[in-house]
């Protein structure tokens, strides 16, 4: 086992589980967690999770997840599990950059979120999933991955869920307070269930990088004071929940991503441009960051962690989007570069993202996935044994 290599969380789903997930994707007359709508679905999911936990243990991973098999998408299942939220199929999905880097690629459309009542994170289905994971993992360390409060705040506040005659929350501040309350309820239940590591995943930091050509907050005629205020709001809502998690004895981690869907990405933006915001000010114990290609910019952004001696950084130098093994010389060179900025003992290695942020997963086979994981373990063992 090499603890210096980590997985972000998600793994490719087996075909029998995907058959159920595909049916879910096209139905808007069903309620989360959907088990009652499809005969055999719950048993299939449970068996798949049991198998993938066993595979992680067999492959000597140090931190075990459920492969995120209990999810359809990396973030929305968590919100569907809140009281006061309903799901619907929207007019369009999210838009990613296609493989050619320029044309648009549309995702699945069951992404609509409607607030129907006061938000609550109590009695969330994820807690039951986590309890089963802990039982399957035995003495192995486990983590649960959920979207960050700021990411969900962003998605909900950019919709038609605020204001209006029938709206539950009339202002952004009311929504923010309601969402923080729901997250704290969930975090408290997670800690009570024996949770130790809670990972908040986030895809919105790069919106605030002025070298991101895909952001609505870059370019001319942008009110930078408003942009800065929004970034501060995102940082505040996350830190409020992080502080609460810490008060309960939890390790609070984060994974940042520029989008990962069917091996496509959503945009650019370098870490250097947002280092003094999100890297410096967020209070996470461990940051999973992506440097699998040039979009993330230079490793100079790591310098901001010099003043945060208790923070660990997981370098996503490997790619979960490709079906070939990674360039080991490049990875070792970048590890050396990172170690010249931050002490080697504070660094770890991973792929830039999970292998299946959403059900369909990236464009590689399960065998190729495990070959890439084993390569990452071998590189990490070689590098940190020097």
C-alpha cells in the first residue's frame, strides 16, 4: 500500500448498474433514491458497491470510497437527497468543451433543481450508504465525497429559485442561510455515523481566474468588485461548514476540477490567478488539485501553501480522461518541481479527477482504469521512497 497515491473518488460503473442508471436519467416522474421505481435496482447497486470496495482493497488503495456507485452525478444526487428539493429534466444539460477543444458537448438533462420547501440535510440517504461502506471496508480508512456548499449555492442561486410569490427563499442571503443549515445537519449526521473524512468537490473556482476564456466573469465590461464579492461569498459559505466539520473532529478535504464528463472538460483558468482566494483562504486539510494539462498553469501557485504548514496537497498530475498510461518522466519532473516549492512530505499524487464523475464515465475500460491506478501507485512508491 502506498499512501502517497490517492484516488479522487469515483470509479467506472459495471454495465448492469449502468442499465438502471440510464433509465433513471430519462425519467422525471421518480423520486430519489429511485429504488422503488426499478425492480432489482437497489440489490444491483449494493452488489456493485460490495465488489468495487473489494477491488479497491485488493489493489491496496489506502482510502476507500463506494466508487460513487450510489450516485448518478457527482453533485446532484446529494442535493436530491435534501428535504425541500425536487428534480426535473431541464430543457438542456450542462455544456462542456468537446474533444476538439472548441465545439460544445451537451450532458444529460436531468439537472433541474426546484426548491419546494425549507432545505434540510437530516436523514440523508448518503448516510445509509456510508454506513454500509464502513462495514464493507472494515479497518480501512474511508471517505465520503459530496459537492461543496458554494458549488450548490452557485447552481441554486443562478436559477429561478430565489424571489417570486411562491419562492421559499426570497433573497440570496436567505438561501445561503438555509443551505448552510442543511449542510450542517448532514455533517453532524455523518460524524455521528462514524465518518472521519468528508471531501467537498468543487468546479467553480476557475470562474474567478481572469485567464479563463470560458468564464462569464472574464473579459471587458465586468464589474470586478461584484466578482470579488461573489468569490468572497463562496469562500465564506465553505469555511462556515468546514469550521463546523472541524469542530466535530472531521478531516475536511476538497477536490477542485475544471469539469470531467465523458473525458470532456468545461474550461480553463490557472491556479496562479486564484491562489490568494481559494487556495489561501479555504480552510481544508487536504486539497486535491489538477495539473494533468496546461490549463491549470504553472506549479508556482503552490507557493501560497507555504504559510499553511498543516495543509496537504494532492497533485493531480495523472489523467483519468485518457485510456493510455501517463508520461512518467513528466510526472516525476513535476513532482521534483513541486517539491522545490512545498516540502515533499506534504505532497501526494493522484489523477486530476475521478474516472466517472457521472454514470457513463470517461472513455476507457475498467482494465485500463486499474492499470492507470496501479501506475500511479508505482510512481508514488518510487518517488517517495527516494
